[in-house]
C-alpha cells in the first residue's frame, strides 16, 4: 500500500483510517457519502466480484457466486486460500484488501467479506465508501458501534448489502413468522435459544506463547485493527473466534442464525429499549469468551406484541423441557435450535429455521399452516438473491437495515458478559442507561492506522 497511488475514491474511503488520524481525530471526522455512486449493472450483465477472506468459509461463499465474474481474491494466508486459488486461477490475488480495492477500483462491482469478525467493519466500510455492494459474514460486526455505523453507511451510500445468515433466505423462518402472527401458540411470552458452540477453546485467561509465523501468513495484516500479539496457531486459522480481540465467541458464531426467528417473528427490532443479564457463565475472562453461559434478554411490549423474555444458552447448556413434550421428541435440531412458549402452546425450529413445527408432534397432525404472506426467496438461495438484488437495484434479504439491529441484539449478550451485571440498553441513543461504565464495551480501541470514524 505504501508504494501504490490512491485513487480518489480509495482516498476518501481510507483517509479516516490513515496512521496520522488517531482514534480521537477519527471519531470527529465527518463521513461524506454524498459522492458515492454505485455502478448500475443490467440484469444481463455479470457482476465483477472480489473476495476478502477466501479460505475456509470464504471459499464456499465466493464459490457460491461463480455464476458471476470472480476477478480478485484476497487472503492474508496463502496456505488457507490455496484451494480457492486453484479453483479460480484467473482471479488476481492479493494479501491486503486495501491494495486490492485501490488497484481494482474501476473493475470491482461487489465484494464478499468472509474474514474473522474484527476485519468485517473496516473492510466493509472501505468497500461501501468506494461504491461496492457488499456481503459480509455473520456476525455483521465485532462491536455494537460498528453495527450501527455500517447500517448508517449502507443507507447513505445506497449499495446493496447482505449479511451471511443464510437461514433468513429460507422458507422455514417465513413459515414460523406466519404461524406466530396467525396465533398458532397464542401470545409468545418466552423464547429459549441454544447452541452447542463453542466447538473451539474458550475460557483461556492468558495470551498464548509466541510461535514462528508461517511464511504463508502476513501476521500484521491478519491482526489488522486488533492489538498486536505474537503469532500462535491457537489463534489462526480456526480458533480465533473465542478470543475477544478477534471474535465474538459462541454468540458471534450462532446467534445471528438461531436468534433470527425470534428477532423477526416477535418484531424485536421495534423495541425502544431492553435489558440483558447473565444468569450463568463459566470461564469468562479478558482474553476469551466463557466456556458456557445463560443470558436473559427482556423486551417490553412492541405494538400488538406482548413483553417477552428471550433466553440464550451456549456451551451445551439447555433449557428445561416443558411438561407434556415427550423426552424422546427432538426440539430444534437437537444441539441447536429455539423453543417458543406461548399462551396456547409451543413451537420449535432448527438452527437455520428449518422444520418449524408445533410440539408435541401430535399438535401438527391436524394443524393447517396459514397461507403464505411473506414473499419467498427463489431457491432459498441468499447468494443468488444478493446478486439479483444488485442487478435489480433492490433490497436483498438480511440487508444491513435488518442485519445491523439483529447483530446489535446478539452481541449485546457479550456486552452483558463484560459488564457483569444487568444492563438496560436505549436503542435510539445507543447507550446503556443504568450502568454507565458498561458503555465502553459498545465499542473498542483500534490499532493505529486502522481507526474507524464511528
């Protein structure tokens, strides 16, 4: 990047993250989105798509868009990305996404970001400020402040966005919403959401020992906006998610999937405030997320929706099985899922909102699902939906207007873990009103040169 000449749009995008900015200055910067003009693409054209983070999950994400022109691939780890490079030999390769966006500004239409969580916001912000449509893996961002920021930037730039919680494109979550809204279980008073994550180490209270950096990895770029620490394979490529500097733990991995049915069907996005408290946790520390936890959200009434308590369980912890549901009857998908408790019965759905059904199973025998009222996504394919939405210049499913608030609610569970006491969040002001010191956990410090103008 030092030797490259910044394009005008690239300069506008990254000027607030230059090394001379500093966090305090960056926060005072006014972000000017007025000159951002995404290129119009006709339905008959193929998009020029670039990938940022193309190993592991990123390989699947970029290959799901192979109907278009994949023109550039960026990954800090050549070994991790080698299979994707093999499958897409004609795409130009980069290690630094900033250099890729600068050099290929006029060619790239859209970007898929499948990096660790701490890179999501910086990469998406730069891409959007350069008029690129973006698809970002879940959780949308590392912090609450970043989620609010990206939601704002997406709206102002007019780019087409999508978060990678693929279940939101499925028929299952739509059927669940229609069943809830049709009164299938009466008024919903409680929702219990659980996951078998973490399936990687957590509860580690000290940094790992220094190891030699593999020659295929640019460790400085991998660290990005996080505080610098020596390389250890216990961080990358897979186990980063449990470390607070890079990921959001079990909540970050799964809540945007499993919490989505409750968020949509119960219109939790309409709540003006809510509380969050940790009921149980094991192993929480400053380095990593806990080994397991139970977290309780309380949402007040929203329109015609009554107040509801939403419980999150991870680390293998499970909710108590209600009376009347046989012990051998599976709830959710078993290890992952959610259970809705209403005044007239129970409803369960899977990790990605598949197989939404009344329980016990006998309740479904004579139940007729309501006629569809929510438009279905063709082929239940989020990637195709994002691509076609760009060409039609219309909203994609799980765009940032929806995904930003969902990510805020999900990640607020981690804020409660850090706060150590019950917190009340005012949505409009983005402030914790009862435990003022906890507001610092809504954002974070950025390594010099990687600041965002939040």
